C-alpha cells in the first residue's frame, strides 16, 4: 500500500477523555430516517436511559456469549475503499485522515449506537422556552498545550477549533461573582447524619489539600459529622509537614507508594480513624473510576497525608497545569459533530466552533447512496476478515445481517470486542485486548427550572463520599448564539456523576470494574430516578429545593465500558503486561503480529 495505511488498523475506540422517560420530551422533535427508511426520534433529544442504550449492545453480547450470527444468507452488495467500525471520535477521525490522503475515497462508518460520537454524547432539552445542552460523556479538551501532540492539535485547527477562544467563552469569574464553592454532603447512612458542609477556602475547581489558613481549615473540619479523632487526624494530614516515612530513601519511598494503595497507606502509616477513610474513599473516582482502596498512593500525591512525600515523585513540568476551561456545552460531542459536518456536506450549516453548538443536523443525510462518506447507525459489526482482495465486514442492523467489502478496514470499536469479530486475532493480541477492562461510568443530566437553592447554599459542586451521586452546576460556557444559565432564576443543567465500584472487598481495579458493570446493566431508569430524587432532595432540600416542582427532565447516560484501563504498579505481577514509562503503552504491544496495529493515543488515526 502506498498511502501508509495497513489493511486493518486497530485503535482504542474512544480517543478522548460518560429505558423510559421522566418529565419533558423534546418539543417538536422531528423524526429522521435511518438507512432502511425507518423513522426515529432526533437522538440528542431523547431522554431516559441513554449512553449505552437498549438496542446498542445486544448483538455484541450475543457474540460474547458464544452465539454467532448466520452469515450464509447475506451477500455483499456494497463496496468501499474503507470501512470504519465505530463512529466515535477515533473512528470519525480515522475516516477524516484517510480522506486527507485519498480525497476520492468512498468510506462507510458503522456504529452500534443510534447516534454518532461514541462516548462524546450530546443531550438536548427545551425547558420554559430555553434550549439547554448537556454532555453525556467525554467532557472537555484536557490540557491541549501539554498533553496533545501535533496531529491532534492540527486536527482541531482543521476543524476550526481555537482553544484560546475558550478563555473568553468560559466565564472564569462566574463562581467568584456568585460566591459559589465546593461542598461535601455527608450522608446519614454512612456518617450518622445528613449534613452539607461548604468549604470556606480555595477557588472553584481546586481540591482542599492546601487550605490557605489554619482557622478556615478548622472551621471546615469542625462542621463535619465525624469523630474527634478523625477530625484531629485530618487537620494534621492537611496542615502539617509530618513525614511518616522518615528514614526511608527516595527509592524506598517510591517503592512503598507505588505498591501500597492510598487507603492502606493511611491505615499503615497514619493509623487513621475509619471516618477519615470514609471521607476520602471516593476522592479518586473522578480520575480512576474506583476508590482509594484500588489506587496506589503514588497516584494520590496531592491528597491529605502525602505532603512530605511529594518530593520523591516531583518531576519537570509537574506544575505546568492548564486551566480546565476548554469545554463545549455538549462536551466533546461538538468535535464529533464538526468531523461529521466536514465529511458529509449539507448535513448541517456553518463551519466554525461558534456555530456548531446550535447547528441543526439532518440525520436523514448520514447514510445516503452516492455520497463519498456514509455513516450507518444502529449497525453492530459481527465479523471482520481478511480476504484476497481486501476485507469483508458483516454487521447487524434491525436484526438483519448485511455484508460489505472494502479495500481497507479500521476497527475503532471497543477493544474487547475485537477478538469476537476478528477471528484472525492472535492469542497475544487477545490477551492484551481483554486486559483493557473498561471502567463503568454514569453521567446524568438533571434539568432544574432554576438554581436558586445552589445560590442560597453558596455551592457549585457537591461531593458525596457516602452516597451515589456527586452533583455540580453546568459549566458557565457561552459560545456563538448559545448562552449558559447565568442567573439563578433561569433553568439549568445539573450534572450528576457516579462510578459503580465494589469497594473495600479486596478486589483489584479490573475486578471492581467488572462488578460495577454487572450492577450497571441490572439497574433500571426507575432505580436511578429514585436515587436521584432522594439524594438531591437531601442535599438541596434545606435551601427550598422540591424535586417534583423543580425538576423538568432527566437523562441518564450509562457507560458500562467507559474509561480505558490504566495499569498501575499496585497489583502488577512478574511477567504481566505493564505500563511502559517511556511510551505509555503496554509491553504486550511489542509482541503483536505485524498484520494488526494498535493505536492507543489521542486521535492517532491512520498513521504508521
């Protein structure tokens, strides 16, 4: 091949960094057509249970359970230069890069969901005459200056995304102007009483590991419904420079911190009270999707009790943090939408990052005969195989099996599915792919008719270490004609997050992810709504919040396969794949057959 693209490139699937309805349906939603002509509701406006929705995973689970599909009756009726399996950001970027090298290529993108974007999920709501847009998965463009390589940055530039514009689009004085802070909700079932404790120091988005003064820290801790012993210990862990590893060399400290969970470190070296562990248990959920019992202390260096150990892990660039403001109202769904708009002319108006937020997409144009790029939704690939003239792909749509042929194929789907759909996958590859056990995540958008209770409480983010959901107000981002809810009397999107785990049972991170996934598939929308009603009522009720009066709609985005697994030294055994410090990839990658390629990085599509 002369274009530098192998016959089949394997990618990680999602390149960036979450049944039934309640309340409001989208007003005036226009039905659109699928490839087979069936009408469907405009996907971003559907509420209820979204994310990995009913109908999107059943075919894949059938393969997992050893029940193959009969392909004998499906003849090949379509031929393409490239078929991409997976319509998330990685798959869309793959198609985009391919067409850059081969402008005349005919491309088909298959996706198992009823919307494109993968984890970059857009949720829309109309409330009291106002359009509200929320993100249901991947949230923001994280640290593009330091974490994104040239290819990824060039892609944003090609799409018309200038991250510097977010400096103006994100109202960075919003939280200060309304005196909104971080808070912790202590749930009665775990801490003995329901209590919301507002943090009296720091800025929005900062954790409380470095309080500004002793008095404010004591005031904060004194309000917590925890034991006196736990309160005293937390004060020392926050405020003092006590070194619990005195006498150990830097190498010995590193060894201890890398091979001891944060929870065990606090038990062993600080002898902490159980209330301390309860308070800190979920602190690692946001980044690791599991609790402090499964994350090494080396990954929690900014947390209480580790101030004296930070020097052992300090490195160049550690303080080079970028502001967390690079955020579209629908998260990174705007990036997916801009990719689709680039490749399928006429599907949506506009060409800038300002107009993408409100651009109306005509889903009937996604999969029209004759257009160079076609995007086929509700289509799960069930068989991919090399043949003498290229690649043949079988997929299921509406219960029917169809087959297409292509010169090239890129698998930009969940890695764990590749062994089930590509029989040629080697045993080494299968082991490496199955090791990437993804974390289950739940991202909920609750539409409130106003945010007066939050203003009265003086909070914008509520952590919930003893409960299910943490909650926070929508980011203050206005782009183009879209305006965020800047006044407490206006409707607003409240984001709730949950990471189902099996904490403190001696389980590894992977084992907890599997347990959490089983729970997530078994949990109904009614179960979620019940818990949301209960916890929001207890958090905000004292400030006048009433669920039935104040909540207009709920969309639950469940992701049984969310964050990709990141190996840590905590449970690594000799001979098992581990993370290479230099490349960031797994060691198993070096042993893979040359026929198959893994693309683990951020938007590294179609490159040798």
